């Protein structure tokens, strides 16, 4: 079930226009959350905000609190078989790739982008080679023939 939250507050103390926020969320049971959000005095929430970032932080803090109150916590268990296990040298290169991506996103330099691209290509090549070797080991072993014959 989708619900739409439309907030319009008159912020005439700072400007002559009104601010509007339009958000959509997907939840199964929204009655309690809707009541909570309708009870919030949005003009009071945004009255102390001086810029867009403060308005956004105020909005997200109210939404996060409401979601934490009325949305149940669900634990998700993952199977150990679904986790991809790579050798140390690939994991190390993946960490380096993510670090380079964070640096590029922070500083937005073309040089960092090219370094990231080089590391990304190395990662892709090493992962493809690792998977290829793993598949070849399975094919070359006799266990896959035994498994097929049991089916």
C-alpha cells in the first residue's frame, strides 16, 4: 500500500513562498504511521530551519522516528552458501576499489576517476578469472559426473 505525504508550510517569516515536499513510501500497515504524521505540527518543525539542508534534516528525523515507532524490525538470516568468497588478493583489490570510489565521489577529480576505472577493470578481470578457474576445477573433477548420474 502506498501513501503520499504532502507537506506545505507557510514560511513567510523567511520568504514569501511556501515549501512543499512530496514523498511516497510502501508499507503494509500505515494507519498508525499516518496518524503520527498527521499529528506532527510541520510548521513548527520547519520554523527553526534556515536553509534547505536543515529542512531536510528536520523532515528525515521526524520520518525516521515515525518509521522506527511503527515499523516492525525483521531479522534476515543469510545462508553461508550465498556469500561469495574470494581470495585475499581479490578482497584487497575490492577494498581498494571502494576506497577509490569514495575518494572520487568526494573530490570529483578526473585523475581519481581514471584510477578508479583501472582498478575496476582489474577487479573484473580477476573475478572473471577466479570464477573461470573454479568452474574448470569442477568440470575437471569427477564429482560433477557422479552428481549428474544421481539425478
